[in-house]
């Protein structure tokens, strides 16, 4: 499928990049060109920021009811373009068709859920001990926000930022990943179609230094928000130090998945396989290190390997595929290098580890399971971001907590046990922003955030609104 040429959306209109520059987009499942986008310059980034500054002045003055009407109007238009948006996600990422629903539904849900939450917020009256003054804590939009997004869930990531930013009263410049920009550019077409207020949202992509660097270094933004790697987060923090900016960053992960001997081992194995092999393992919350108590290892491995064997690698709507490819040739080389490193250091290959038979095109990799993994291996220390499960045995609660926390990351973690006291102890001891016990759940209304190198602030839930709001105290002397 060819999506043709898509223009960027800046200052309320679709437009070409300066100099007419274009960039092709390739499908990682077929290695074929599926379209091209307007390829923004430093000047285009500056124009988007100036537009966002003017857009913020107008948008922030609108009532919550007026902002809600615009967001719901946009939501309705997005729903009319479901086919185009999901098809773009499928081709730019290689996801199976069914897997594109989460991307699309997140945008739809965010545009409705966040305006409802803002309506419930109100200014706070503060007490005065001496009774001499009246105090009010007023909530205001923080200012222009810039969002730098990852490629793995191109529309979901847009929804995570667009919903709270618009509801809070901020204008937003979105820079999607150069690896998967098509769906975001089509969303720009939807914004133009509904005549969304000028300057409130801009969507453009270009070379990292020319666009991301320029956007971060500008003194116009008051908020920089990122979904990406920890290295990307650190780079944007440095670039953004030209002025004091609020930061909201969802970064890398190295999730432990802990299975105790008393757990429902079959359910744990099923959940672990679903998380590990979903989106070809390219999820920040995917289990990286799977810790299994020795007494449960045989039962867990039998079920987990069975589940891994049921994964169907492929592409297309009617292929029966449940897992697509890695995003690029470079990504596959990196993941296969991690597998080799583990095997060279003594790990055992239990399943997979190679390109699927017959996969002449696309960046596919078999679901892979490694046993006897140790701390020294890259699959233990680094975020894998691929369909590779690293299995590590343990003997005691204290041992596994120490192993789990032995990482610079701190996003998601998982614990399976029927012992309520143990679940409480381990949850308290784990140094992660999220702990899921005997199951997992992610939703627009549930907080999602990390600690350590995994980020600052939150996506999803009412907590995400805090990243786009500021507080002002207004004090009036009594009798005045």
C-alpha cells in the first residue's frame, strides 16, 4: 500500500517543508516504501513554536466547556478516519491489524476522558491561621508544550500527550518518530479538516538536530514531554537547559517478572508470554528479566515455551499473525547481538534465536527464550526491546528482590504469588514506578510512570494533567 505524500500540520494548516524536502517511510515487515512525508527544517520547527505561542494565548483563555467541545469534535473526526489511521500504523510499524486497535483507541479515549477530568478540578481555598487574609490556590495552564514521541506505539503515544495537554489549556507541538510518522501526519489532516483553532497543535518531523534539538533548545516551550529511551531523555534535558522548563519523561525499562513457587504458574506464564511477545517485545513495560523460583521452574518453562510456540510471526490483515517485525534492520542486529552475547557467556538457547524460515523480507525474529541467564549478560543489564525472554532462577525472596532492583531502570515490575504478606513485602521493596501483582492492567485512567532512569512525571490518569498545569496563590487582605 502507498500512502502517497503527506504534509505536516503547522499554524492551523497543512503545508510542505521549507525547500520542499521529503522523507520516505518504509514498512519494516516488507522493507518497501509505503509513503513519504514533508521533512521539516529548523525554520519549520521555529515557525511551529511561534504559532504555538500565539495558539496558547487564545486556547488557554477558552473555558473548559469550549475546549471540551473542540476536543470532542476532533474525536468524532478521528473516529471517521479509523481505517486510514490504523492502516497507517500497521504499515509504518509492521504490526498485525488487530494490534493497531490499541493505538487508535487510545487517541479516541484520551480526547474524551481528559476533558471530563479537568471539569472536576477546582481552585482550592487555603486556611489562614491568623484570620487576616483570604487565600486561593489557582490552577492555570503551564504554557507551550513540546512532545517527542517514540515509534513503537505512534498513535497511542500521541494520545498520551494530546489529551492532557489540550484539556489543561496548553498548546502542543508534536514531533513523532521518523520511523513511524505517517499516522501522526494523518492526524494533522484530521485537525485541518475540523478547522481546529490555529496554533494549538502542530505536527512535524525532520532530522533530529534540526527539529528535536531546535524545539528543545528554544525558550518558548514551558513543558518538554518525552516517550523514548533514557538516552533520548538525557539528551533533551541537556538541550532544554537554555531555560527552566517542566519535564515529563517516560523512558526505558528493564522490567522484572517474578514468579514464586506458590503462584498460579500457568497464569503467570500466559501473562508473561503475552507481555513479552506483544509488539515483538518493543514495549517499555515488557518483561526483560524473568525470575522463577527453582521449585517452579519446570512447570513455568513448560507452559511458557508452549505459549512462545503459539506465537505466529507475520504481517497483514488476514495472515493470522500475532507478532510483527522489529522496527529496523539495525534493531534486529542489536537484539541478535544480545542473544549472541548471552550464549557466549553461558546462557542456553531454549527456543528461537534466529530469523524465521521463509522470512526473505522484513525484520522478523523468532520468539526467543534463553535459560541460565546471569547478571553479566547484556540481556540482564540492558533494555532488550525485542522478543527475547531471559530466564533467571532464584532460591529466596531476598535474593530475587536484590536481583530485580539491580538495574538503573525503574518503570514496571510484576510479582506472582498467592502469599498476600509476601506480595506486600516485595511490592514495597521493589524500586519501580509500577508493581503488578498476579496480573497486569494498563489504561488511560491508571497512572503510568517510572523512577530512576525510567523517567519523571506520569502518562495516563489525572496525574498526567499535573505536567501541564501550574499553581498560583492569590492572597487578599480581609476587609479589602
